[in-house]
């Protein structure tokens, strides 16, 4: 497995429990670490469109300290293209399209979701 996200601390914001678990597994599968708080050690924050629109606490904090806030599509496309893509291409909320978490997390076996 490629270590696309090795050395990255990736935060999540606005996702439900099940989605958090799916995304955490995918991030770890590709060498990243999941950060549950936003700090200067956070590399990038993946946030839902709703969380980005309402400027939730983590989104606001990340923006204040200069951490990129991206759509979940950044994760999906990076995995799909087998390279870490530039966060800048996924920061613009208007360019975010709906991406199925099941599509992103396609390789997680069902028993891990229980």
C-alpha cells in the first residue's frame, strides 16, 4: 500500500460517527494520522460542505492558523490517482462535488464498520 499521507496529521470536521470511522481507516491505510483537534501540528482539515459553510469551530481554527480546509474529494482523488494532490485544488467550496464515502472507503471490509 502506498504511503500517500505519510507524515500528515489529517483532521476531520462535520462527519458522523460512521463516516469518521471510515475516513480514519482510509487515512491510516495510506500512512496518515488522524488528528481530533486542530493545532499547528494538523496538516490539513477535511470538512463537510455544511461545516465549511457554517464556519464551524475546527474550520475557523484551521483558517486562523493557516491550515488548508478541503473537501473529502481531496482524499478520494489522492487515493484514486495514487498521489497526494495539492490541497489548494480542493479548498474552494464551490468546486466541491458530492462524493460517496462508500466510494472513498471502498476497500474497508464490512466487519470493521460494525
